[in-house]
């Protein structure tokens, strides 16, 4: 069943990439709601903790990470996609909410994460440079070293400099 869902999600992803409209990238002046899409629990929690240390609870943070066991509220698996590769109602908040931006702390995303990233309402998506991410993200920097917190600090620092210049 998982193999069939993987094929259909990949098909839906290719279809969505071909239909992808050009849109104007909007830099949020002061974020109110931020999304996180991560490949695993460790990256997700570390990113969420870092954002909380920056903004506290003034900014709403929503997000998901992929986990086969699907044990926590913020995790999902292939089971949360229909047989035809479409997301179920579990993702309504992520798909319908107008996020100021989505942060992707992962270099490698599976088709489920890429589909969610491509099909949400956010007008700005940022993360780290990889061949896999370049079709999905609007702003990327190269990840230096293994320390995610330092890389997130650099990413958001560059993001702030660009916002000031615009």
C-alpha cells in the first residue's frame, strides 16, 4: 500500500510542479505565523526551539515532520495521504492558513513533504541549498557544518538583511 501511495504522491507532485504558477514573493515585515516542514523530529524540534527563543509566543508556529510511526500531533506519515496521493483533512491548517513564510531545515525532503511545501498558501519559502530543494524554495543559503542552530541563525540573519534592503 505504501509503495502505491509513494507512486501516486510522486505523480501528484510532478503534476503540481508542471502547473506551478509564478507568484510575487512577499517578504513579511513582522511575522505572525510561521510554518516548519522537516524531514525528521530532531530537525523539527530544534528549529521550533530556535524560533521560540527568537520570538517567544508572539509568533504562531505550526508545522509537520515525517515519521513512519506517526506518534505525535506534529508528525505524519504516508497514512495521512489518500490512495491517490492527495493529503487528507489532517493538513487543512497547513494548507489553508496564510503563513508569513515556511522554513525548511532539511536538505533532503521526501515526496510527501515536497507536495505539502508546493501546495500550501505561503508566498515565501526558505531553507538550505540542495539540488532537491531548489525547485521548491524561494530563498536558500548553503548549509555550513552540522550545527543546525548556527545555520538557522545565518539563514534568518540574511533574511533580515534582505528585508531591510527591500
